[in-house]
């Protein structure tokens, strides 16, 4: 979504991954503090075509990928069989619907993530296995 765009999650579960920003302004729907004057000054309240915000996934051999100018999101299905994966930029990893074990290139380190625990994955190759789906967010 572009800057100044108001958005909300009305039901279900949402994961919000943002590009670097130091200017989040709250608009309501929660009990958190709202700076109404600042909000009205900067918010774009014009009607928007929601379809223009949708990004179709690219189907990969093992998973799906979404790309935006500032962000790349990758979804990898998990199974009991360890799968190798190479990343070229540091990534944030989280799991949806289960747990994942991530292991370094030569098995020297590993971490189990899931629920409210994620990890930052350095550039290089790692292996993953588990249940649910592994998500990797990185710079676009």
C-alpha cells in the first residue's frame, strides 16, 4: 500500500510487513493513542481501487513469491523432509500454521520457529522442515 493509505483488518489474522518507516500514524479502531490533527493532515481519504493493491503470486517449483518495489515475500510449504534454500538478502522468517526447524549451511546452528517466534536469516543457504508454511520477507 502506498504512504498515507488508511487500512484495517476487520476479521481473521493479518501479518503486516512494512518497509522501513518512522512515521506510522494511528487512525483508530483500537484503544491506542491517536493524534487526530496529524492524522487528518496527512491521511489520503480519497476513494481507492482496492484491486490496484493486489499482487498476484508467482508460482515457483516449491512455493509462491510476491514482489513489490520495496518487499519480496516467499511462501514455502513445510514437510518432514529437509529442503535446502538459498537466499541472497537477509530475510525475516515466520511460520503460519505450525512450526519449522531452520538449520545453517552445515548444520552448525538451528532454530525452531512458530507461533509468535520468528527469526532473522542471514544470506546463504539453509535447510528447513516442519509443518504449515514458512514465510520469508526481504527487501524487494
